[in-house]
């Protein structure tokens, strides 16, 4: 194992979580620092609407 990898694993874990709140709650119960980002796909994943929005930009 490289020294950089060992150093990475020896530091406290900090997680950025996108969307899935249950995942961040599970980590927090294990005393892991979590930054929860409320995110969802543009236009709720509707590809036709995404294409229309892209055309506006």
C-alpha cells in the first residue's frame, strides 16, 4: 500500500452525499461527518423536458 493511500485511510472520513438522505443518516449514526446536498435530476429526469431546457441555454 502506498504512503498516500495509508495516510488517506488514517484520516477521519468526510462524505458529500447527493440526494439519498437514508445514506447520510446511516453514516451519521456511525459518527461520520456528512454534508447532505439536496439534489434531484433536472426536470425530474424527463428527457424531453431536459432537451427543451438545454435548447434554452
